[in-house]
């Protein structure tokens, strides 16, 4: 077997959920486990989050919710966007909680429901992705309450820049409050991880925590306000070692010459596994508790590492993301080097890397 995998610390997931619960109480925590739990594994993460006190789960796709039900998870699961109209019956069959924001979707659920169904009405307060325009909310509420088997279980919205800009987020909160104030749904929820940390007024009945439960901060603004433990560690092992001479240029493109006569280690993991090719410039891995720079271009299946004047052993552990000894490579570091966000770093870790769960 290829000696590369992803380690997921379920104890870290539990600690992160517990920390969020303490912060937002008495609001409840909804653990967002879409995209296979941000590549951490949706069912194991969901189970750990529920054990730590989360009361809801949220997914992006109908298939994601079905997979959790097939794994034996019975907690409430919110679908964050409307399903395709032909799939409304399938959603109800699997006892998922629907989000609605269009009249035709409400009508489809009203027709498909055989038992009372609570729906969550989403308002667009400035994200401008999906959601009902505020002016349409009264008519949509009337339509929901006009169906014998539908009830308004929640009204919610989604922040666009809660980790970056306080003014616009405050405007979203104010618009939301003006829109929903005539109604009295059992649940109101606005906040994602950044909103929950930075805007106490947005915590309400429920917060939808995504990136935070995986131990990654949504931005610099939340660091120092909440202690989070990264749950993901990407591990491989040295597969081949060779000594090259000063000026040799390893890997595709022959981008950089070695500064001296150095040993180079080949590690069997690459961009097909989620290691960004942009890490070719400036990326480092951990071997023997020390940072070692990449010696050339990240390829589909392998990376080459400049280990310096002393060789390392074939089979020695290589940590690409996570901690080894006192050193740590973080998703923030990868995001900075590749001009993206840490959400994308963890979510793009490939399915051909097996997940190993620790606690």
C-alpha cells in the first residue's frame, strides 16, 4: 500500500465543538459536515460533533444527507439549499430538514409531504447567492402556513464577510431583524463560525459552525478569541533518497537549482491528493521534526524534498500538513503560499488518501 494518508483527530473535533458550545451558549451548535466533512470524513466527524454536544448537522447536497442517514445518524440534518423539485419527496423520505426560498419549492414540499414537515426559510440579506428577497418573505411565510402539512420551523440567513468586515455584517443583521420580526418561528439562525465568534448578537438560537469545528480559524480576526485544535494531519513517508550535485534541477520544469551538493528525498504524494502545485515555490514539509523545503515542482503523485547535506532514511515519516515534534505546518500557511483560503486547503484533500481516525 502507498504509505500516504490523512490522520483525523476526532478528539480535536470534540474539543472544538465543546469550545464553540461554551462560547455561544445558550445557542445550540449545528455542525456543518458538507463536502465529506471538509474532507475530514462526514460520518465520523458528525458522530464526534454530536457526542460533544452539537444538536444539528448541516449538508449542502441531498446525497450528503442520505449518506449520514445510511451511517445510522438520527440527529436533525439541515439541507442548506433547495433540492431540485423532483427530489423533494426523496428528501422527506430520508427525514432531512429542507431549506426553502422559492414559492414553487414550497408548493412541491406541500404536495409531497405525507406528515407535518418543518421548513427553514432562508432570507438573502446580502450574500446574493441563494435566498428569498426580504420583500417576498411575508408571502412565502403565508404560503408555508397555508399548507396543512407544512410549518415554519426556522428563518435564517448567511453572512458574506463576517470574518472581514463588521459594517456590512451588522447591516445584514439589521436587515434580517427587520424582515423576520413580524414572525415567530421556533428557531432563528444567522451565524457561521466567524459570525458566532465576532458577533454575539448573531448567535440567536443556533449557530452553524463549519470551518471552526475542524480547528481552522476563518480569518485572522477570530484568532485569540477562540482556542481551536487542527484535526487534520497529512502524512507520507520517504520512498527514495539520492545525492545530487550543486546546480541540479529536480522535477518537472527544472525550476530551481540545488544550492549545494544535497540529498533529495522523493515522497509519494502529490497534487492528485490535494497538495497544491503552487507550493512548489516556498512549500516546506517536516522530516525528523525539521522543516525541509521542496526541491522542485509538485507533481501529480510525488514531491521531491531538499533534505540538506545529511541523508534521511527510506521509510522515515514526512508530515506535509500538521504537527511533527515542535514544528507545525498549518492550513493557513498553505493558503498564504497559494493565495487562497484555508477552507479550500482542507476541502480539496483527495479521496485517494485513506483516512485514519485517532482520538
